């Protein structure tokens, strides 16, 4: 029952969305809540919308009330338009800043290809969302759902609460379970990154009553307070390390390489890195480097200020 949908809690399912990329077999997924209202959080790229629709149909879901988007990045929202057309044209909730890019994703698609290259091509072109379906959850009440502005990973990032569940997207970082137990936890701080904004959003998650924290990448935890505290400490650790690296050289490539090397040797929350497959490790090095670039850009701007 449910095809490839994995039961995570009563009325809650995790649908893995493996991409045709090395190391991306269990990195992208969508959350499905069937308890009413029925919704999907972050449907993923357009390439795997058929897989998601198949999982929904296997769960007996023929239509959705909402598609909730934490942010408009292609790996989270690229398939929103296609899923909406396949599942009864539900309202698509997103930050108002994201709406123009979802209704006409041509500029977002070109920017995604420029930034991600072959990764964007594997995700597939961004499917437009019909304008009349777009809904601002910060100003429009969604029955039983709360929307929490959590800028940081993206300036238009929103988290969502429903009963005991808090869907945090990447506002609480990226938490990657490891085979045999444990996990890797890392920041998701691509350029442009603002430390204080990210920290404020992380703390805002703690003000929302919940029992289970659901990550965009990937899975959930019932130890939300501990994981959020660990991540806050981690952000401070990264900042201290990046400040040292930033002072030592002005060459951007050297800064990124040195930052990656130091983080992998000094951050205990990255200690499980050695347990990744070579393909997963390559994926994670790419994303950690991008987060380091975010920190370096922040330090550059802080220095100019």
C-alpha cells in the first residue's frame, strides 16, 4: 500500500524522489499529509513528478487540497505546476516573492542552469504554476496549517506547521541519516547568506509548538530541540572557522578549499562524512563548498559595512 511512499507517522508519508544523478538516490523527497487537509510539501523537481503522482495514487489520493512550497529552488518546487495539474488543481502556497518566478519560471530556469549546470538538466525544466492557484500563506489562512517566515537559505523561505509536525525545509539545515545509525548535519547557506537572519529563523522554529521536525533533506526527528541547538552551535562554529580562513587569504578558491578541509576535520556534526558512498560524498562536497561560499560572501559584505 502506498507504492514507494514510506509511512513516517500517522497520516504522514515520505516519498523518496531519486534523481538521475550520482549520489542522489535518497537526497530529495516530498512530504505527504493525508489527515486533512491533504497536502504535499515540496514536490521536488519536474523529472520525478510522475513518481510522486504514482505514490499518491497508491495511497488512494486522487486530489490535493494544497501544495506547500518552502521555497522556489528547483529541487523543491520545480515540479509544482505539473503536480497541480495532475492532482485536481490544488492551491499552491508560497512566499509572494516567489510567485512571479513560479508563474513564469523562464528566468529561474536559466539561472538554475547557469548555477547548477547538468544538475538542473537532470532535474528537468521548471513547470509553470497557473497564476490563479498561487496563494500567499502569510496573509491567507490555510485551514489547520500555520506558515512561519524563515528566510535564510532563501529570502523567500517559509516553514509550515500542521498538528505535531513542523515542515522546516532547509531552515534547520540539512540532516542526512546514515546507514547503521547516526546522521550528518550541515548548514544550507548558499550565497547570498546573512548569518543573523538565518539564526533568527532557526530560533523562530523553536517558538512553534511541535513534536516532530520534518526536514527537506531528509527525514524527520522527534529530538527537535536538541537538533536545533546542535545546529545553532554549528553555525557559530562555522562562522569562527570561516573568519580565520577569510583572514588568511583573499583568494576565493583557496578560501573555499581551505574552508571545506577545516570543516571536515573540525566539525563533529560532519564526522559521518566518511560513511557516505563516494557518490554521496561528492554530492556533499559540492553543497558544503556552496555553503562556504555563502559564509565568505557574508564576511566580505560585513567587512565592507
